[in-house]
């Protein structure tokens, strides 16, 4: 409305004659003003600072002063101590509305008007949490992680991060999922999830707690060494380089007769080293090394070692004979040739009692022809099988040459008689 001036006309009538006069003039001054405006609406992250509220200054009559009001519900406003034309809200933790009250003073008269209302939207949300601390064996995949979802304002997106030291984390490509399943791991790895909340204006990011996947890294050690032994003998004790690395160690020795299917040894196989029982065939050995942390046990297997067993049959030689004293026996033939592994060599032996045996010099062929005999004599053939520098000895069953020793005795009665006499 405009300023207005007023006066009063007074008419006095006497004997029918009117007389008119005007009063003094008074002025009604109307305080016309616009409060201006403030700006602007914005979205911010919880516990971050809002941008200062800007101003379009008030216009019109009077001298202007300012008061600011605040609200946490957009309805009920309370006055705050700010009196500037602009206002800096500072750090906020919840949605907040602001308006500015403008006072215009003219001739001591104060008029009030308020600006538009500005809303600062605060994105309040929680990142949720993740679970999945665990121990795994080197090269295994961890169990899927557990998740408590993000809650609160905005639309959520996710990104997972990983670290090899628990301090410096790097983003995992294509990990916009609430629950992440990691690949197989070879080293300790920490994980955390970032959650970004967006309302189309502001984007805010929070992180969950970290979780750790502990990888049990260890070396199974080694065992040694390949051997070649004679049948029914025990190999030398296998030597060992102990397992090393994470966890407490334990062992299990295994054996195989085909290098494919392995079985646990029945006794003495829980130590770092192992002494085998006597063997009758080629056998492979290996050691399983276990590493245990907490309730998680991992195992790794050493290289195998092979024990070759020289297994062979010495064959058989000719049959028993009986000869006259001083005669030569028939040459001893080879009825059954030696069989089995190894390179064979021969040495013949003789004995007068079948217990104490003596080597026969130069008798190194598969067959043997003895000389004249004067007493019962046993013979056998020693067969040596050699493989990988290892020599093993077996004996054929013995044969006996019995010598028919006789004493002819003597007679007496040498004489001379006539023809047709009786001696």
C-alpha cells in the first residue's frame, strides 16, 4: 500500500448558512519492503559443513536488520543468535530448515517479514558391517563373507577394498555387491566394504569394519633319498628337512607299491624322519606335513622317494649223484636259470658237512664240473644280483655228491698144486 495523507472538513451551519473549514493534514507512512531471499537448498553428508546460505538483499522502505530461525522438522522454527544478512550453518548431523526474519524500521516503527525457507538435507546412514575373519590354506578360496546391510537415507552402492598389510587398501574392480566372495588366496588379506549413499545431489561414503583372511603359508620340507636294497632288508633311515612356515607342525608318512595309491604307515610314521621295516618289493614313500593354526589344519605333501628292492630267484642246479671213490662227478647243469632284477654273477661253493662252505677258486660260470672226489661233498651256487651299484646274494638249493668209499680187505693162501689137486 502507498503512503496516505488525511485531513478533515468541518462544516458549521447557522441560520441556514453553512461555513466550511479544513483541519490540519496528517500522513500515514506505509512501510513497504521486500525481505529479499536466501539460498539455497542443498544435500550434505552427516557431520559435514553446509555451504553458507547466500542472500538477495531486502529492498524497500526502512532500515533493515536481520534475525535467523532454524527448524529440524520444517514446521516449528526457533530463533538463533545470528544477525547477519547471510548465514553459515556449519557442521550438521540432521536435516535442518532455515529462514531469515527481516526487520524494517521507519520512524521508530518496526515491521517484520520472512524470507523463503531453505532446507539442508543431511544424508544419515550406517555402513552396516561385514563378517568373515577366518583361516584358510594357501591357494584355497575363503568362505563367503557375511553382511549386515547399510541402513538410512539415499540409494546405496558398494565397493570392496583389499589390503595385504591391513593399512593401505585398494579397490577391487567390479565389486558393487553387498556380499563379496573373494578368489583363492596365497597371502594374508584384509577386506572392507565402502558404502556410498546418494540422493541425486550429494554422495556420501562410509566404510565398514575390516576383516582378515589369514592364509596358512608353509613349506612341507623335504625327505631323502632314493635307495636300492636287497630283498627282506630295511632301507636306511630316510633323512628330513623339517616343515617350516606358519602353524604348529605334525607329520604322517605314507607308502605305495605302485606310486599311485598311498596308505599310511602303520607304526613310527608320525615323526619328521622314518625308518621302514624290511621290504620285499619296490616301494615309494612320501611325507604329509600338517600346519595348524587355531582349528584350521592345512597339509602339503613332499616329493616321493623310491626304494628299489633287488628281488630275484637264484635258480636251481643239477641233481644229487653217487660216484665211486676217486671218480669225477658229472658236470653240474643249470636246471632253472636265475630270474628277477639285477645283473647276475656266479660263484660255486663246496662243503663237507652242508654247513661250512668254501668258495671254489675260478668257479664263476653258471655250470660247474668238479674234479675227482674221495668223500661226500655238498655243492651250491652263489648268485649275485647287482642293481644301481648294490649287490645282493642268494644261494641255490645245495646238491650232494656221495662217494662210495670201500676197503677191499685181503686174502691169503698162495700155493702150488698139481693138476686136478684141490688147493
